[in-house]
C-alpha cells in the first residue's frame, strides 16, 4: 500500500475509536513500520483536517465556558448567605432595606421603630425652659409603632392622653420629631436611644408664638 493510500485510509477510519488499534497494527505489519510511525503520520494529517480543527475549536470553547461558569459559582461570596425577608446580600454582606436592621441571627427582620416602642404608661421625665418659665415634671406616656420607621406618642410633654405626636426613626438609633397636635402646638426636634432610655430634645411652639425648649427622658 502506497503512502498516499495509507494516509487516506487512516483519515477515514479515525472516527472509529474501537478499531484504531487494529488499523495501526495492520499498517505496521504491511509496511514493516512501527506502530509509533503510523500514529505520528495519522496525527499529522488529522491536525490538518478541517473537520478535526473545527472539533478541537468547539471542545476548547466548551471547556472555557465550563471553567468560567464553575469559577463564577465557586467564587460567589453570597452563595450561602441568608439575609432575611427585608435584606439582600452584597459581596457576602447583608444589606437591609430602609427601616430594617439585622437581628441576633443576622437577619434583616427587625424594624428601626421597634427599638423605640415604650409603654403603655412608660415613665417620662421633662426638663423645660423657655418663654413659659423653667420647670421639671414627671408623668407617664406611650410610644407606639406605626410601621417600620414611624411611631406615635401619647401624652408627650404631659399635655394629656389626647395629645398625639408622631415621630420618625431615621436610623436604628435616631428619631425626628416634626408634628402638630390637635390643639395646634408644634413639636420640632430629635431623639436618640441608649439601652432602655429614649432621650428627646425638642421645642414646643404654642398658638401665641411662645416657645419652650424641652428634654424628655423616657424609660422603656
């Protein structure tokens, strides 16, 4: 068998992997060539065969995609992170939506407002000075949660159970007071929490335009 015929025969039979050994042995016997020589000749020609080149390119591309996908999955820092109902993972760290913070389990399920709830009838102590004099007083009041950031107070400033003033939690430690009660008194100020104590610093502007400055400490 001439060399050209041998090459054609080799190319046509390469796809049948189970017969490859027999083919190589046959060529070695007929031409008194070593199996190694025949393999090298077949390899040379298959490398120049268009369909084989396309196959190699496809397999290389598939391997690249598989490696990239596996790498992305393994490197995802949020893969096993659970953030609760009101949070999402960013680079392995839970970020809670506005108005929520992480609880003891690291889940974003606790509202800011919940920390400020007090009462019913929580003890409160006022220190007041302004256009209506300076004085101190104690009384009981209630701070009720309205939603994740909003709260409602009754009897703030000792103005009676019908006196309702709304507040907003601007963080898990800070409050904003900006409301007008049913009699027209305007409350403006801020508040903070430390442990079981809520401290409010605000002004009360009356209908006659007089102003008192107040500090109220509420014990939860």
